[in-house]
């Protein structure tokens, strides 16, 4: 059965909306900084840190994409964006965007580890509320 994690863009987040292109650019930034780490260590760390290719289908354009790997320890991770309606403490309704990270049935333990790593990276960058695969919540936004 597929597992899901969510990064919710709450009012205190660095941004309230996001597109799949913005997520892809964050992954490009991730690859860039891990490549610099690899240069410092004199090791080809970039491929080990991000052993995936970003793939997009015609029906999922702008809504979801997936990370596909040909490495033997990794398979795939799917990412998508959506909105949900939230009722706050005052009874007011508001729309809230979130990023959904899905591990398909064919995902490996390596995929789950990388997905957790990517979730934490995206959560920190966006100052979001991260709901992990195990149900725990990590708050990366400034709280009152």
C-alpha cells in the first residue's frame, strides 16, 4: 500500500502557493548544493545524494511529477500539489496548499529514506508543516 507525507503551506510559511516547477527548481538547487559538498569531499556525491531523474507525464503536467531511478537501491517517488479547505480556531475557512509525497508500492527502503530527506529539505526551505510517513509532524515555520 502506498505511503504519503505532506508539506502544508500554513499562513506562517515563506509562501502560500507553489507550483510543480518551483518544486523542480528546489530539487535543482538541492543537486547543486550536494554537488558542491561532493567537490569539497573529492567524491561524486551528487549522484548519491539525488539518484533520480525528474519525469512528468502529459496528464500530470502542472499537478504532479515523479522521480525515477535506475539505481538498484531506488525505484520511484511521486510528488504532487493540491489544495484543502481548513477551518481555523476562529471558525474561518481558508484554502491551504500542500505538497504530497507518495511512495508507490514498488518503492524501496532507499526511496523512503530519500523521501524523508527530501521532505525535510522542502519543509525547511518553505517553512512548512511536515506530516511524515509515520504520522509525526515537524514544524519548520515560526510558531506563536
